[in-house]
C-alpha cells in the first residue's frame, strides 16, 4: 500500500497466535527487495481493532507512522465494513475515519513540544532551536522541534526544490543533539495555508511523503507564526491536509491511500 506515495507493506496477523519477531537484517533484506519505507504488522489488541507494529526500512522498530496508520485503518475498515477504526501504536491509541473514496483521516493526538519529549540532548527552545546543519555552502538553521510519537526537526527554507535534502537530512538525523535520531523536514511556506515539504525519515531516507512529518511541519509553522492552524502539505508523492485543532490540541491528518496489491512473504 501507499499513502500519498509513502510506501508500506502491511501484514495483518490478527488471530494468528504469538507476535511476530523480526530481526534488523530480515527487515532490511525485505526493504531492499520490495522497496518499502515501512513494514506494518497488525496484531491482536484488547483495546483497539488492532495493535500496529512499525519497522523502518533500516530495521529499526518505531512508535508512529501517520500515513501507515491511515493505510492500516483503510484495510481494517474494508474488512469490517465500518466507517472508522482504532489502532494501538507505540505512541498510543489512534482513531481514524473514512473521509471519502480512498481517503482517510486519523487523529494523531496532541503534539509534544517540550525539549525532553522530543527528545533533545539538552534544554533549548523548540520553536526555533539553536542548531544549524550544512551541506557544502548550504546552511540551514533554527528548526522547530515537534514529537508526533516520533521526533521531528523542521527547517524553514526560502527555496526547497534545489536544496540538498539527502545530504542535510543524513547529517541532521545522526547529530548528537537527537539521542533517538530524528526525522528532518524541510519546508517552504507558500502562504498561510499551503506548505511544500520534503522529509528525510530516520531509517528510511527521503520518502515521497511523511504523515507525522506533515503534522510536525504544520505545528512548527504555526508556532513560528508562518501558517494558520490548518494547511495543505504538498509532498513529493501527493497532497496531505493537516489541522491542529484549538479545541483539544489534537492534530488531524487527512490524505489518500492506495492498495497496490498482494505479495507473499514468509513471516
């Protein structure tokens, strides 16, 4: 499946016994063969329709994936015939609803904005961090830091298309300031309701879209005074819509999903 081009393999292992155990080398091998950004595995849950485990392409297990949650929710709703689904993740319970033909909205919960919650290695302002990254003569700095169940640093730039996102993202991801590594987003704000975004995802590299990255970009832009509380986020693979609700502080991610077919993998 994919969500705005963000590619997944989704394995529904509910009602099949013990949780699956995967090692880093196996996930990396599958990612190399099948070209996915994340591997998603649905397991039984007492408090939700499913519990979803998430592995990045480099084999690391992580706690959140916005587009992956939307894709998994669509698959669950196709089986149940319901218009909503609840999915447990390492970042908590997430509630999703059908929002049109092949379109799903998911409530990603409230963003975490304190430096310890990102987490960062030392205390600093997360609206505009005292941090720079360089690739050749290109320097970016003062990113906003947001956790959406996984850590993000969002840099605001004047011109995005020619920016060396891979070189900068690789450096930012591994910087000691981020003890759990970080997803590096690079955003160009067109106006208060339209943002162009590219994301270097930790453990996956540049992806066609990043759901939690889109959420983080909207939150960081609004905190900086650059955008309203709702905006279209234009990724390489498609358009996502993000709203940071004032009523309950929750971030709502909406966008397309696509079912690309089935493959056989021995789990």
